[in-house]
C-alpha cells in the first residue's frame, strides 16, 4: 500500500509533485485601433483560419451579459505534430473596456485563466496579454515549457498578420 504525504507535511526543500503553474505576461504596441484588435481577438470562430495549431473550434451558449458584454463557451481542438488535445473555455468579451477574459471549462489543464486588454496608445493599441495555467499532465507541461515563450510570440504574430490582412497595412483609422 502506498502512503500519500500531504504537501504541508513534506520535508523542506522537497518539491511537490504535479505540474508546475505557469504565468506569463506580454505587452506589445500594435498599430491598429483598440476596437479593431478587440474585434479580431473576440472572433474566436475565425481562429482556425489563421492560427496554425487550432485545427477546429466551435462555440455555443452565446448570450449578452450586459450592454456591450458578450459571454460564450468555446471548444478548441489544437494540434502540434503528433500531439492533439481538446479543451473548452468560457469567453467574456467586454467591448466597453476592450477586455477579454478566458476561463477553463474542461480539458488537459488543471487551471487556465487568460486576459487580453487593448488600450489606446498614441496612433495604435497597447496590447496586454496574460495567461496563468497548469496542465494536469507533467508530460504536457514539460513539452510546452521548452517552447512556451516562442509559442506566445507566434500566437501574437498570428493576430498581427490577421490584422494586416483584415485592416490593411498598419494604420489607425
């Protein structure tokens, strides 16, 4: 019979078992208006068209939660090489504050919260992105940890390229 030791009873200096929680923040200036960038990120149904690892996406339960606030659930199927996973989130998009919050419903994560904020900045937008997550599986956590910063940069690059395709060369109307 195996005995489990509660985290509070572990000897000092011994790491707790389980996946590590990851927090990441990114701020980037984008030469498009905040409402343009907000609309682009809030249009999750279009992600499979321009985010290469999102292979399928469906939304349901769309409702207005107040003036300018839309809430819906979204399930994404993502694929990286041989790894394929499916997860669902609740998306809250507030057009008044140009803020999008994403919370985990189910999937390979133990925890997932993400925020997108779009603030006016001169002739463009200051994009603020943060994510806080932990995978249920140590294997998945290890696979992603090695390339996480690159993956976030690539994701933001996908949105910048999409903005250019939709709105033209980096201009604010």
